[in-house]
């Protein structure tokens, strides 16, 4: 009788422990129920329904970086860093796993349309102008998805 009672208490403790989610400051968690976004958990302690709801993404709101290298035909490779962050987690959640691909594809498309990149040496002003245009192009694609590029830095050739 005591072992059954002990087992039930342990099971109840595990159930309660799995129902409590702590979201750290600077992050949000997307909570899914039956494969669909149910809600976004803001920083703090939250109760969830164990076995029915699951945390799909842990989204850092502070900002993230992505290094890229874009090989261009008849030109030198373009390297740089894109700094981006999530502004609207509800909208960003749907494409959060593909954001690196979205940024790389956007950089690829934008750089292939730039004539400046085709000559070998870009001075600092040219790199700054190209970075600004690349940032604007990427933001046009990402803003509707709840994300924003904060800075683009192109490396010196």
C-alpha cells in the first residue's frame, strides 16, 4: 500500500514539474498544441498542459548573428555578418527554423544584382553603401515575418 501511494506521489510530482515552464528574460517560447501555435510564453513562470502542449521554439529576442560568404561569378567572394532580431514572435515563429536560409537567399539575390561587387576592390564608402542596400533588401523580406536586420557588415576584400 505504501509503495503504491509513494508511486502516485512521485507521478504527481513529475506531472506538476512537467507542467511548469520558466521562460528566462530576453526570450519567448512558442507553445504548440496539436501541431499549431497555441500561444507565446513571455518571460516568467507559466503553467502548460503536459503531454498536450509542447515548446516548439525558444526565441532569443536580444539579437542574433549570421556569417555568410557569397561566391559571385566573375568576381571575388563577398563575406560578411548580418545582425538580426525577432520583433514579433507570433509572426516569426512560422519561419524561425528557416531564417538562416531566408537571409542567405536574400543576400545572394541582392548581391547578384549589384554592379559594384563585380569590381575587385571596394573601398570603405562603397562597402558601407552596399551594406545599407543589402540591409534594406533583407528588411523588406523579413519585416513581414516579424524580424528585422539591425546591421550588415561586409568584410574588407
